[in-house]
């Protein structure tokens, strides 16, 4: 029988890739989107563009993670086989500016979803998008047994969601799993996130429409992977007989400086000529290094990353160069969703 999935955060990077994956597997997919006076479904347009319309099997619903009634109604009415909670205020730096909102939408919203499942009695499997930011200042490498020491309101909210998921799993027997995903990127990453800020700036500089790239801390070290591969790991977790928690990462360490260098090398430019730093872009509390140990996921799920760091950076730069060229040529076409 066809499975049904409900995804929060459908319009984000991960949500759009998960929609693609589940549709390819024959799922009926329901996604949430927030009301906005401007278009906010650009990533899903990439999913729809091949057919020129919203894909068959995809339904979008207005809902908000701060509104318990809308979430409860969706869970009750759709009766999904699987629920993926990807929605959040996910920008770490912004979480310092709007900490209470971040705590509500990134933290308390998970309780709203879990309560909707418990109260409705829906037989479903639940995936919680946890984050490497929960580890914060705990030295790497980090795995499922590493203590948390978050360094931002976002990281704190994700820790709350992580333990809430485990609590409902243990208290009510829910099939609820945490995916502790380390940084995962693509050309669908938001333009204010450092990786996409870099590749978009590099593309614009190469095409002569921008003069420089301004960044904060170039020495921060991260474990970067390719988002579509990480989305597949989410799905694999919910196919297991027993729920569990998994780190998804590459195990490789690269600094922001290395990312910048690789991006400019792709377009044959000297990164130092075009890059500046500004302390205004640094966080109040920095996370120095996040490097994941994904051996449990490899052992139990059979999952491993395949895209290299250089391959990821080059793919993102190439996509952004093409996007800038399309923009200059007036080839951007919207698909109504």
C-alpha cells in the first residue's frame, strides 16, 4: 500500500529534498508551509519545474509550528505513516537575536507534534531533526554518546527537542528517532548561511556583479556533507524495526577558510584578493569545531556519505554561477505551487 508522510519545514532545503525522495518512492506527501505575502516555495519549485506544475502526490497545507491546533488537525486528518519534523528557526546567529521565538518554534514545537501523535492515537513513525550544534563546545569527534554543551539558543532548543523525542519514545512507546545531522549543504541552502553566502558571492564576483565577500570567523571548523544524502539517512531511520538516535556526518574536518579557498579555486580566482572579515559576523559564543563520528549509522543503517568536500563546494559554485547567468539573462521562471 502507498505510504503517507507529513513533513514540517517542507519549503526548506532538507524538506524539498525529502519531498523528492519520498515521491520517488511512491509516497503520498503532505507538507506544511507558512502564510507569507511573498513567494516562499522556491525550493519546491525545483521539484515541480520538470513537470511545470505541482507534482502528483504532493499536497501543501498552511500551518505553523507555533500553532498547536493546526498541527494537531493535520496529524488527525492525514493519519500519516511517517512524520518528519524538519521545521525550525534554523539560523544559529539569528537565534541570539530572537531567542524566545527560536525556543518556541525549534524547541517547544516538537512537544506539540509529539502530543498530537499521542493524543490522536495515530500509528506513525516520527523523525526529529536534531543538530550537531547541540554538542557546541564539547571537543570532537562527536558521536551519539558525546555530552551536549550547546553554545546558542538554537542549540539549546535542539537539545530540548532531542530529549523530548526520547522521553515520548520511552514514556509512550512511540517509534520516534533523532537524526543528529552535522552540517549538510547544497545549492538550495539559504543564502544567509555561510556556505551559500560564500558560493553565491563567488559566482557573482566571477560574473562581475559583486566586488567582495565579507565573512566572520574563518577558523571555525565544520563537518560538511551533501544534503540529499543526509535526507536519505532520515528516511532510513524510519524504516528500522526499532527507533534509535544516529549521528549523520562525514568525519572530515574543514575550516571556513578552506571552504572559501575551494570555492574561489573553482572559478580560478585568488580568494585573498576578494575576501574580507568583519567582527560583526561573529557569534557571541563561537563553536570551534564540529566533527561527527557516523560509525553507528554505517553499521546499523548501512549509510555512508559519498560526496567529497571538494565535490560539494564545486557543485554549489557551479549551480550558483548558472543561477547568476540565468538571472542576468532573465531566464528565471516561477512555477505556481
